[in-house]
């Protein structure tokens, strides 16, 4: 993600809500790359985010997504959000695949 000034809070750091929206998008992009039927229509079951540091608007932000387990209907993910060499957030999530 390329941050901009509209994503900053009153302390001139990346707003937590902007980071959480980015994480939600990144985990679905990662899930699609991992494949699996029903992922294109999956929904978030839970998402836990741990903010570790404040991000800035002057550098890109990257998300690293790891699939830890997959069942017939669920995918369990974890990952981190990094800006340069610094981890600014970590997350754990579960998504439910929608199958016909």
C-alpha cells in the first residue's frame, strides 16, 4: 500500500483503521493466491490485530500473509505489516469459504 496524508491520525501516524482495512484486503489477496475453491466469495470470521509501531505516510507498507491451516470451509491466516525494516502490526485471522 502507498500511504497518503488522508490515512494519518492526529499524531501524523498511519491511522489504525486504515491499517486494518489494508490487512483485510491483503489477507483475501493472500488467500486467493493460496487457492482453494470458495475463496473468491469468502468472508472474515475473525481478525485480531496487534499494533506494534506507528507507520508514516512517506514510505510504502507491505503485508506478509501466511496460511497456517485450511479445512473444507475455513482458512487460518497470520501475518505482519511492515514498513521498511520495521514491523508495525501483526495479525491473526480466520476466513470462511463460501461453497455452493
